[in-house]
């Protein structure tokens, strides 16, 4: 943690710059106001007010705002107004404003007495021009109100930004919770199917059942290594998939053949964790399991028109066209996959389920081509 001394040192040039700019602003306002007073004193071809007096009076009156403006901003930060405390703000800001306006009105007279004219001269001159003090008081109070309003506007903007940030963080947390819940649904779903297969193999092929149990342990270990991670690289996702396919190949033996083709330029693309397993499981269920003959599953990934395109195809009988939508919404794996994609990408993805022209079912994903490195999303 940085020490207060270092923090103060880092902010000191900024504070000096602010004071310098505020001084320039007050000087300019004072010069403009002094020229206005001098010109307004012109009557019948004669200036009834000396230029140096007008400038001294108004410039000194504006220079007092150099400490007063930061004070008003500080007071605004200390007491930000809202509908619940406006009455308290009125009780504090009104007398403070009157005191500031009073100080601003009499400060030029004080400067005149100390540096330019004596008290007796000012006592003779000022009563005949008391309207000057009243005018300066009203202008000062109006300017104080303007500065106070600006300070409160800054407070409101900061509160708005903080609330916006909190809302964004809350949405991210809720999104993560939803994604985790969706992903956790896959685990018991997959485990149920895998354990069913192991149970069936125990009676037929004990060695195959043991091998399947070992591969299931490997798959669960890899899954646990990515708990809380919503996106992984495509390379990592293929490792998961190959582990899953090893389990299924024990179950189906020579009936299951796979072909995985991944373009090198998309290996580092980020994809939802465990997104391919339910797609391949669906292909096995509908394309391989119902048939006694051997089946083929092809998994391809490449870049297409700025998208990451992933295709999972089998050579089974396919599904009747009128049942495609039902398969997409009724099955836990595919409906879960679509829900996760919507949660991660909104409408910025494509998920299609269709019968291929050469036969079998084709599932196509188009995802944002994202190769950012660093921490996993929502990790």
C-alpha cells in the first residue's frame, strides 16, 4: 500500500496546477468586472471612477474566491444533497452562502483601508456608495450558488458512475452465478450416463469397465482443474473432448470412429468450457447408439468470415426435420448449451442444428473469434 507521503507527493503538482488555473480565472474575472465598473461610471463625458480604483476594487473582490471556491467544493462533497437531506442542506448552505457573500462584499474595502487609503477616507467615501456593497453581496451570493450547484452536479455524476459500476459488477456476478449453475447441470447429467455405461459393462467386460472408470476419473480431474472458469482455449477444450471420447470408445468399441480437424489459427480462440462434450454426446446418442453398424463423428473448427466456426457431424440417420426444434429445446445437454451461449455472448453467436445433405446430423456453432490472452473470463 502506498504511504500517505507518496500519495501527497504525486498529487502536489496537480494541486499547484489547479491553484494556478483558479488564480488566472479569478484575475480575468476581476479585470473584466473592473472594466465594467469603470465604463458604467461614465456620464456626461466624464468618468466618475478612476480606472485604478475600479480595478483594485473588483480584482481584489474576485481574488478572495481563490480559497472560497475550493471551500465550497469541499462543503459540497461533505454534504451531497438528495431528497432526504435537502432541509439540512438549506440550514447549512444558506448561512454559509450569506457569510461568504458578506466577506466578498467587504474584502475590497478592507484591502483599500490596509494598502491604499486610511480608515477615515473610506468611512467618508463608502456611505455615499453603499449600493456597491449591496450589489457585490448579491453578485457574490449568486456566484456562490452557481459554484455550489456545480459541486452538487459533480457529486451527482460521481454517484451515478459509482451506481453504474456497482450495477455492472452485480450483473457480472449474477451472470457468473448463472453460468456456474448451467455448467454444474452438465456434471450430474454426464456422470449419470457414464456410470450407467460402466454398470452395463461390468456384466459384459470387466476390463473395459475398469478402463472406462479410470478415464472417467481423468475427465473429472481435468474438469475440477477448471472449476469457476467459464471460458478456455479451444486447445484445452479439445483435450476435454478427447478424454470424453476415450470413455465413449471403451463403451462402443469399433463402432465409434472420430476425426478432429482444428485449424492452427484458432487453437488459442476462447470457447465456453465444456461446450463440445454435449454436442458430441448428442451425436453419439442420435447417430451412433441406435445403429449396429460403425459410425463416424467429425469435429472441425476454423475461422470463417471473422467468426470461429465449429461443426460437429455424424453419419447417422439424422432427425426428422419437424423434430429438430424439439431436440434442441427438450434435451438437457443442447438446451443447456444454448442457454450458456446466450448468457456469455447475448445475440452475438449462432447455434444451428440441421440434417446434413450427405446424411446424419450437423451441429454448427459460430462464436466471436476471440484470442485474448490472460485470465480466464469470470475466473
